[in-house]
C-alpha cells in the first residue's frame, strides 16, 4: 500500500508531523511519499490514499485547491473524505453547529459584498474578532476594540471579496489561550494548550495538557453530532483526524472555536507515540 502525505511547496514553517507519520506508516509496512498538492507532475492514481496534512497555502489559491480536491478524489481516496473537507473548509459550519444547540463561540456570518451592522455587532459582542470564513492559521484575523469603526470598516473593505466571521473576543483566550483536542478515528488522543494568535503571529503551542472533563465531553458531543448529521459527507465513518479547538466563555463553559478536519497541526512532535492511531484510522478508512 502507498499513501501520499499531502503538503504544499511553500510551508510557512516545517511540518513536524510528517516525518513522524512516515515512520509510523513504515512500521505497518505502508510506503509513503510526501507530495505537494499543487505539484502538477503528480499522478495521484499511484497512491491508495492521499492523507491531507499541511496544505497551508490553499487560502491564497482556493479555486486551484478546490479543483485539485476534485481531481485527487477521482484518482485516489482522500483522507479525510472529499465531502467532509468541503463542508469544513468554510467556517459557516460554526453557525450550523450553534443553531443545532451545541456550545459554540457566538458567530455572525457577513457574506461577501454585504454591509455589516457594526454598531449592532459592537453592542452585542463588545470587543470583536473578525476573520475570513475560509482561513488557515491566523490569516487576516484581527482583534477590534469596542466601537473602533474605522479599523473594522477598513478591514472589511480590504477583504470585501471574502465571507467574514464576526465573534466576541473572549477574555479567556487573551488571558489564558485555548485547548486543542486531537482525535483519531473519533477517539481522543491528546491535547495541547495554545496561546492567542492574531494576524501574522506565530503559532504559540505550549505543550501537552490534560483537558478538563467538560472539554472532553463537548469535543465528543460535537464529533458525534457531525458524524450523525453529515454521515454522507463523512461516508459513515468518524474522521480519521480531527482537532477540536475550545476556549471558555464568560460563564466558564467550554465553547467551540473551530473544528479542524482539513489540515490542522496535530502536534505529533509532542506525542509521537500517537501517530500509530492516525495510521490505523487512515487504513480503516481505506478498508484495510
């Protein structure tokens, strides 16, 4: 069996997960090759599966990336599946999850080309976080002081062609950060603590942590709901990998910030022994 570990040609930082995954696959007798998604020379039919990992430049080349997804899915098995990736690429899923009654950071979607009622949003949320609905890392993610209409309107104008998400800036994120819970095959694997990250900031991971019981419960609830509600997109299987990013609201409850099932860092350099779980989930998704 041969698996493509899919990355990109211009990484903003090295992907520390890739060599760990390659070793773990090799221990199961699976050959791997690290391949950039945008390398036009690649024959994707050479692979039994393509494990989407660090395709971190897709935001700037979204249309091209979208076409690649279709081509690759026709030639091999994408992990996670194509339908799940497409559902997750646009963060309007946060609105869907909130409407289903799950605990999500309050989120307003401002469609491209539409005006936003910034006065109402400031009145509702106070300090704002504004970011594109299709985004990786901290791309174009800004923190806006209450009633700073000039800054938020300038940012909106700069990104007028993009759908934007508007959320409250959680005090806990600024003072403490967030907890990222990594799951393989639907089962919790490990978690890291991460500091707040805004436009142009480097990632601030601070090592492994033991998540609280309420954090683990919310992450499991979200993954169960998604797998049930979007069974077709996930092809009846749990995601081979998922990262559930949580922070705490003003009342202390955990809230979903993002559910990442396309290209999140999985922090296997902190927990290299867990790579086997992702290998097993990948093989299971291929019926092996």
